[in-house]
């Protein structure tokens, strides 16, 4: 996870603090999906750095399209 944090920082230029929390009891400690079908049929291999870039771009676009928080609140409501 620390390598992922550094990669994200370099990709996006973020310096947000990282908060470490305990995993929920039902969360697997290691994820290793079977991508053999995608590799065989599509000649596809995952790329962490490309995936991070696409994820950051997606959320940047999503946030850019969202109204500012104050405008999104109903009249008379305060941000919590």
C-alpha cells in the first residue's frame, strides 16, 4: 500500500495525508483475482500506474461536473 501511495502522489501530485485503519474482520488480506481469461482472450494485462491515472482522471472529471457543496445543500441546511 505504501508503494501505491507513492505512485498516486507522483501521478496526481497529491500530498494528502494517509490514514491507516484496521481492516474489517471480513476483508481478505490478499486479493489475487484470476485474470487468465482476459489475458488469453484480450491480450490484456493490468497496469497499476495506468489504472491509477484513469481513476484519478475519472474522479477529477466527476468533481469538476459537481456543483459546489454550498449550492448542493437544500436551503436552510448547514454542512455537517
